[in-house]
């Protein structure tokens, strides 16, 4: 059997075709996603004793696919030795084959995947946190064989039960960003009921979950977005306190003149006043950061005395400049955070299974249009999350 036809569930679960269809990035075509990601046929990935092969029903789109396509800031071909890269760090699917050491899962189980891989053998994996393992990698970004293919290879510890209440497309859409936001707020910043939490990009992939996590814990999210339309999306998620950032010139620019810096500072103060109007005069206990260069100086300024800035990314640039006096004089903390471990992913996944956290699926694409979905994300033309139908029906119906 060559590769399987798309959008169908094979009759015989566990039967392996010779090849699979995959959206592939190659070094020579790194660039904008629309050109970098192309459909090819590949052999199926071999699996090790602790691995599982999963038939991908649907795959979720994340910003790391944009980084991978562009080859910037780092080429994925510097991270692994495969001559091709299959991106994709979110999926829902069916376990199709398991390695000889795998006990907790069997062929036919319906799963979603978390994207952290680690060696599983070092003291860090076995006592501290797998995120501290020196071999820690994000599957589908720092490794190849990600979810934009008919089959994906994962470590069995990455498997989580698919929430029964969700269809394949929704189930594929939330893992990477939701689990990241969960670790940032619950474990790193340790938000508490009553905390005010300023969320940049609140209608984006991380943001839609950050505001929901705040609500579940009893904290108060204040969302920042760029349009009125996105304000409406936040309202449906229970976040009524929203600032539309277009009215403020906050962005830190390259090579600012002293006048530009003074203007930015006065704009930041004006933004702070708008924020305090929403909080009853309080500064935020926690700032949820992932925009990086353009917003970080404002984040450090705006957090309250003894407040926390928790950061996991830098969409607008990773060389950050800020006035450190605001940090030490007001004793604020900057906390780095990166994805999460399997235990945190499992705890977070239970909240989805219970319906307390809901995926926000903006758009669905058929498999051959996966590159287009990434291009829209690169151009910030999306809200919430996007998913790609691989073996499931792109119209949302079940494949069986
Ligand atoms: N370390 C990790 O584990 C991890 C995990 C997930 C994501 N990340 C990183 O986090 C970042 C965000 O990911 P995402 O999935 O949430 O992306 P996303 O869906 O594109 O959302 C990001 C949001 O940021 C806002 N934004 C963009 N540029 C901005 C600017 N200059 N100023 C203010 N807001 C701006 C946009 O919202 P508005 O235009 O509405 O303001 C956008 O919706 C990416 O860089 C990603 O690589 C890291």
C-alpha cells in the first residue's frame, strides 16, 4: 500500500502503509511559509522501544511552524540531522503502533499530544522536571517528524487522553499554547484569586487560554488586543476588561532618539492610566509576556511593586531593552517559562475534559493548505487557533 487517501480512517487499525503524505520544509526553500512548506511523500518514521506511532487525524498550527519555515531566528536544520523537516507540535490522533516498552497505551487509543521530549533517564527527568533535562526538545520544532503528516513519531510519555467532548479538529488545536500558558501562570507566576493579570495578545493562541486560566483560578484578566473584533471574542471568554492597543504608541523601536524614548514613555504612562481605570486604580500583579522587544519595556514598567513578568516568547524580537531601575527599585521579578512537563500537561488537559477550559478554533484548513494557514499566522491575520484536517473530515464531521 502506498500512502493512505486523506480524510479517511483506514478500515484496519494498526495496518501500516509504505509511505505517508507530509508537509515538508527543506533547507533550500526556507523562507515565508507559503513557499517553504510543500506536500511530499516520505517513508514512515521508525519508532524506538519507548515511542508510539500516531495516525494524525488533525494537526494544530503554532508560531513555531512559522519560525521553522523561515529558518529564523535559528534554522531547524541546526537542531536535528534529518535532511527534511516535518513541523507541527500539536495533534489529535489514534495510536497506530507502540514500542516494546510501552505499557500505558495501546493501538486504537484516541489521544492528543503534548510536545515536550526529554531523555527520561537523567536525574532531572526523574526528580526535578523533564524541562530541565539537557536533552529536552520541542517535538515538531527541534525534532522532525512533527504532526503535519499522516503519521507522527512521539515518545509515549507525550500521549494524553483525547477529551471525549471534543471533535478531532478542536482536540488538535489547544495543546502547545494552552499547556504553555498553564505553566506560566499556575507554576511560574503562581497566580492567586483576586490577582490582576495583564495579558498581551489576549485573542492570540496563548492569550485565549491565559484569560480562561485566570477565570478558572479566580484572577482578573485584562486583555490587550489590536481590534474591536478581538474584544468581542474576549467577551465570549468571560474577559470584559480589554484595552485596544491601536490607540497607544507603545512599541520600542530600533535606534530610538531621546525624543522618541520620551514619547514612548508618556504613551506607556497613558496606557497605564487606561489600565488602572479598569482595575480600580491597581497595577497588575502579573504581566503575561510573549511579544518581546516591542512591549517588554512597558511590561516591566506596568507591573506593580513586587509584581511578576512571566515570559515565554518574543514575537517582535528577542533582544530586549528596558529600564532596569523599575525592576530593582520596585522589586519586580522576571520569570522565564517554556512549554511544560507531562504532569502539568495532564493536569491542564483534565480542565479541558471537564469543559472548564474551551479551545478557540478560528479556522480549519484541508491538509494541502497547511502552508497557507502558517502564512496567515505569520501575517497576524488569525484569532485564537487554527487546525489542519489530515485524516479527519475537513468539514468537521467524524472520519468514521
Ligand atoms: N516557549 C514556549 O513554550 C512558547 C509556547 C507558545 C508560544 N510561544 C511564543 O509566543 C509567541 C506568541 O505565540 P501565539 O501562539 O500566542 O501567537 P499568536 O497566535 O500569533 O498570538 C500572538 C498575539 O500577540 C499580539 N502581538 C503581535 N505583535 C504585537 C506587538 N508588536 N505588540 C503587541 N501585541 C502584539 C497579537 O495580538 P493583537 O494584534 O491582537 O494585539 C497576536 O494575536 C510566539 O512568539 C511563540 O513562538 C512560546
